[in-house]
C-alpha cells in the first residue's frame, strides 16, 4: 500500500492556483470536560509545547492533568463562550472572510484564503488535503503568531511537514516565522490604544502582556522573548510613551518551573500595592481575543489588581476584525507572496505552449 495519498486529476497547462492558509492555535469544540480533554491531550502531547522526556510526561499528562484540568478549564471557557461558539474561532473565521474580501477588492480574485487550527478542528492536515483536492499548487502558510516561537510557529511548520510527507506532488510552499515588527501590525496596535484612550481616558501605565514560555527556551536560543520586547518597544514608540509609562509582562504560566518574567498577575498586584491606581492592559501577542485574554486577563487579572488596591483596570481588546488590521494583514500577505501575487490571474505565456505540446504528445486534457 502506497504511503502517498491519491492525487487529484492533473490538467496540462493549468494556471497555478494560490492559497493562503491562516493557522491559529485552536480551541475545544464545546465548553465541556470531554471536549477539553480531547483538545488538551492533543495540545499537551506536542513535543514543541512540552519538552519533558516522553515517558515521564505521559504519566503526568494521562495520570494527573487529563483527569483534573478538563473540568476546570471547561468552567473557564464557559465564562467567555458565545452563541456563535469559542471567541477564538469566531474571530479567526471572521478574519479569514474579511481578508478574502480585501483580496477581492484589491483585484486578486484567484487567491483564496482558508483557515486551519493547529489543535482541534479544522485541523491543518484536513484543510491542506482539501486545498490539494481543490487544485492549489502554491500555498502560503501564515501562522497567526506575531512573535515566532518554537512552541507556536515551530509546531505549525512541523505539522505542515508531516502533512506534506503523504503528498506525491508537493506544492510550492512559503511560510512566515513571525511579524513582530511589521509596520502595519504595530500601527494597528497603536491605533487601538489611541481609540481606547479617546473613549475611556488614559491610565497611569500601559501593560503589554504576552503569552509566556518556559525560561529555558530563551536560554536555548528561542528568539520569542526578544520578539515580544521588540513589539513592545515599537508600540511604545508609536504612542510616544516613556519607559516608565509602559511595561512588558508575560502571562499564562503553567507548572512550577521558571517562565519568562515578569509575570503579569504578580506585577499588577505589586503595582497596585505600590499605589498605582489605574492601568490599561493589552495583549499584542494575540491577534484574536480568546480564553487567555478574555478570562485570564480581563477577569482574573482585573480582580487581582482591584483586590490589591487598584481602582481602574481597562482591558484593550485584541485586533480582531479592525479594518486597519485586516488591511495590514492583506498587505503582509501581498508582500510575502512576491512573484506569486504578480502572476495571479495571468498565466505565463509559455503555459499555453506547454499545454499544446502535451496534447500533441497524446495528453487528453
């Protein structure tokens, strides 16, 4: 039995078809324990996410975590779940549709945008296989993680490689490792802060909270820490903030090991205890609001800040469906596609010649 999946019918002289695949982290199907158990098992079984010897981690994961955490996580998801489903999925699907609309408006009708999740559904392998069946010969994979890391972007590329291992005819593939300093992304973040200030007033300090990773990732050469600070510095410069007016922190610590510091919640508690009365918090590492922003930051961290003596905590939403972000995303795709973009809709002149020659040699289509 062949290791390769069946190839779709091939047509000589067919114009290259280009697809853009947006990949986000993923989400459980429902806010209940069984769904969380399936999701967490896939997520926490990724070697990129948890770098602990497999035999040891298998026992911890299956004997402890998956028997305790799903119920607790489901309760948290229930606090942010919407009538349309998980906030992350809702925003990701909207971003996909809006980016497709932007491309059509820009005259790129032959470039299609698809969405996949690294964990959960729709899975990358499933979506990539559908793109193959639909005739895509060029695929640009865009992980929706502005600050590239081994545990995020690296995992997406691993999954892409695993999927392509089963393809007999491998397409032209491009991917982007991150866009932490991309001007359109930075300006969209800065604009979101300015609009928040205009509507709600300006707090004493702006805290930019990024998802954390274990500290040893930094020690082993992962650039994520530096990329987060790069984004933070550029946003502060765009807003004209002095160093004492803003701060980069890291959230979502898991386990007892040391993670990137300073940690978000202890930092907010310390600031409040020292007399800071108002704070604005944003999460630039997430392009769509999700559990980690809506529940952990906007609820848990808000309560911690107020309980420690703070008076006003304002959460600034992620970029989500902001028009300036969608335009920036489209411009980023256009820049990365390079010559693919220029050829879209206009096949090279020699394709017609190639098709005619193939027919002369006996090709039937």
